[in-house]
C-alpha cells in the first residue's frame, strides 16, 4: 500500500488526537475523583460543593473533545483539502455551456507549486473516445492564483452538437507522465490517446456542447 504525504499527515494527526483524548480524559477523571470527599453521604452542603470538579477539570474535558473532533476523518479530510491537497478548478466555461471549437479556458488554483508542477488541459472527445492534449501547458498567474489556456481546441466543425469533456490535469515535472505528454506532442499527427499517462491528476472536469 502506498501512502502519500497527506495520508501520512492524516495518520499523525489521528494518533496525536487519540493520545490527547486519552491524556485529557485521565487528567479530568483524576481531578474529579480527588475532589469527592470520603464521607460519601455528603451530609453537609460544604462537602457537596467541595465534591464538584473545579472548572479547569471541564476545560480538560473540552480540550479532549476538541482533540476528538480534530482526529475525526471528516475534519482531517476537510483540513487536507483546504491546506494540503492541491486544487485546480475550471471557472470558464461552465458545465453544459455551448462553445466554439476553439476557446480560452480560465481557472483558479490553490496549493500548486509552479516550480514543480504544471496545469495541463486535455479534451476528451466523446465522439472519438480519445483524449487530446493541448500543445502547451496552461499559463499560471501566481499573484492571482489563476490560470488560463488560450486557443484550446475542443473539436472540429464535424463535431457540432456533440459533447466534449474538458479536463484540468495537474502534472509533476519529475514524473513519467510529464515526459509521456512531451513525447505525445512530438508526434505531428496526434491522433489522441486512449488513456491519459499514468500519474496525471484530474482535478476538474467540465462537459461542454460544441456549436
């Protein structure tokens, strides 16, 4: 089984959270127990008051609950998606838009390192059942966290009223997938690919209708 960096981070957070829960519950239990008077009849109001855990005992319990929430799969997943996992979105065109055979695609991204990664657009022709990669990677605007892909060919005049899927791919420069893309682009014919290179991360898909 292969673990990614985000998987390892999630496991560490879960372990720390579990340890924190155990420690905080033990501390809260001992503090509460120490304050129960030996006279279990609690005949005096003073003894009853002294038997109540102090407020910092409840603070420990609250902290334990926080650890439990942080260790939960839902929170870990949300944390990873916001702070760890890369995000690439197509903001134009929209789903089911009618488009020309050539268009400019726009999007936004987060947690992408342009020094080590790039965004590449592929078009899946539902008529041909093949993937067609754009001739260059997308242009990344680091300041605005935006990207554009100009003059993207999504079909031909013979594809009118057919659907095509626009895919935003995240490619690591140091992977075989990047080299496979370059090898594909060296072929002047470019008849399309039956499958995308292994390692390509599909982070956004929009289906359009060709006019």
